[in-house]
C-alpha cells in the first residue's frame, strides 16, 4: 500500500483533503467522483505471528477448506459474487 501526504483544507462549510496528482492518477479518479476512505485509527494493533500460526494450525486440524476440490474455481466463484468493478474499468 502506497502512502500519500494529504493536506486538510477548509472549503466553505466543509473540509477537503488535498492529495498529490499521482494519487488521483493511480486511483484513476475523475473530478467530482465520490470515493470512500478508511477511517483513521488512533492506535495501530500489531499482529501476533504466534496467534496467526495457531489459527492456521486449528483450521488445518478441523479441515476448514477440505471440501474445496478446485481452489482456483472456488476463488473465481467467490470473486464473481463479491468483487466490484474497479474504478475506470467497465
């Protein structure tokens, strides 16, 4: 994930984030387009590698994905259901 420096500016009755042109180009944004941004967090939680290893081991133990015969086909089906079109791509 790339990091960009944004500047908060006051625009009449609201605020706006001024971002570098490369951000707009990379995201293929158009003037007036509404976008969603993630809410900033006050504290970043660190991942616990041991907890992740334990969770994966437990998934293996219970056979969480054992019913999936063809992972590639399964992933394509999931994506058809959940993916949205990317901005600028029809």
